[in-house]
C-alpha cells in the first residue's frame, strides 16, 4: 500500500491516447486518479477488470480474494501466471498490477467476504465490481452495496454465455434481488468447474464491466442502469433486456424487510458434510491403502478423465452409470468423485435408490483434491 500523503502526479504520457478523447481530457484523467474501485474477486472476471482499470490510471484499486492460484485458473484468470500457482491471488494480483502501473495504489484484501466485514471493506470505495463466481457472495455484494448506496457493476459467466449490468437502487435502478429475490438451493446450479467455461468469455464480460466503471468515474455516456446485456459467444451476438426496480423487492423496495446482511444465508464458507459425503482426506486413505477394499470411482466424462485423473481410481462416467451398474458390487464400499462434487452426489443418490448402501460422494471433488494435495494426476485414457 502507498504511504499516506497526496498521490503523486501521474506522467500523462502513459494516458496520452485516452486524454485525447474529448470525454476524458486532463480533467477526466484527474477524475480517474481520484477514483476508488473495489474488485470483489481476482479470477476470470476480476482479472480483465483490474488490468484495464489499472492501465487506465484509476487511483485506488482494491482486490478482495481469499483463494490461491490453481493451475486450472490460468486458462482464463490472466492476472496470474504459472509461477504463481499455489500463491494467494491477492499477492499475485498486486505484483502484476504494480508492474503494469506504479501510479495506481493497489490495496489487497486477502479475506473471505462475509456479512461481518463486507460493509467495512466496501465503504472505502466509490464503485464496486462484482467478479464473484458463486451465489452467496454475489448476494452479499449486492446487499452490502444497496445498504451503503454504492453502484454495483455486475458480471456473470456460464459456459458460452455472459451478462453484465449496473445495479444501483439509489439511482432509481434495480438491484440483483429485483431479478432473483433468493439464491437457488445449493447444488442446483453447476459451477464452472462442473459445467465448464470458454476462457475468453470472462475477458469479454470483464472488459464490459471495466468500461462501465470508467464511464461512471468520468460521468460520461449511457450506463447499464436498468439494462442487462447478454453475450452469446457461440453465435457472437449481444442482446439487451430491460430491467426495472421491483417496488416489492425485499431489499430495495418501498417496504424492505431485509435490513441487515444475513449471515446464515450469505456467508460463503465450507459446506457442511452431508451423510452421503466424505472429505478428500477420507479419499486419500483408499488410494494409499488399497487393502482397505474401498473402490474409488471417477464419474466424470471421458475427456475429463483423459485430461487428468487420480492414480488408483476407476473410471465410470455418470452418463454410463445406468447401463453399467451391474459392474459394481453392492457389498463393496465405493467413494465417488467428479470435478466439484455435484455429479458424484447425484450418482450416489441414484445408486442408493438401486439398493447400494455403502456409497459416498467426495465433497468438492477433484478441485478440492488439487487444492489440498500437490500429488500429480495421471494423464491419458487408462482404465
């Protein structure tokens, strides 16, 4: 963090091309230098947002992220490089952004955003960028922004599609809860680890978010307030949906019932282990001790298995489970895993309906395994 005192005067040669724009000029560049922007998330969306805001000369850039860089992140999270694998994302982000532009004060927040700290962190910034990848934190960011009167530059991605908008009820626009009053039940929506995502997609959506932030700081152009832009990468088409503030919204409506951040709903912490689940620590035992007689089943699809799998695991894709169930011995203990623990839990439920009583799903799947252990995966089709 920069020492206290007035910010140094930037070298305008760095910003010469944007200062030439009539909507920017020297006065606009000073507005950007005075701007304070918080990026919640240093992943797929946060990477292009942070890079372009730093390059543009935004004065203070906060980065909230508690995670560490994983090799699977590098396909889309361009703030980080191969040498950063295993390092805290905020640490990697700060070094990258300071190399890009030393004019910018980069403030790391290497913590999990919770209902206890959200207001304190967000209150120090003018604009908040939602670069989250899960519903609990997305609702937390939305609710804190509404309660603090902060504009929330929203972005989301899924497979080949992304969307962006601006939520700001204090400017008579909607909030995220106007669209979706409550989060979906846990496990009903697959994550990127389960469903996949095209690497450049968060780059496109993140650039839209960065553009929106710069316009807000400059006071120029037409914002995304009341509009949801949807991008389909497969057809390379944009479409726009009109959004309206819901006067009955529990958060920003005329008679709000949600007046405090809700810890029980909105803290994104480790999931409680269900009776049908085991941990990756439990999974390690049968892999190291085959004499235990526990069969480890990988229910991912063939291309996922070939890209990397656990030594000692057996491959039985979820898509083929029904036709190949006769290959499994109901009297043997089975630990099932997929990439993130959603498909394997579904497979466990189906097997239990067929009479299997000793089947467990590995919570967090292969993603949790690679975060916990540095053991290499086996590459190739195998058995």
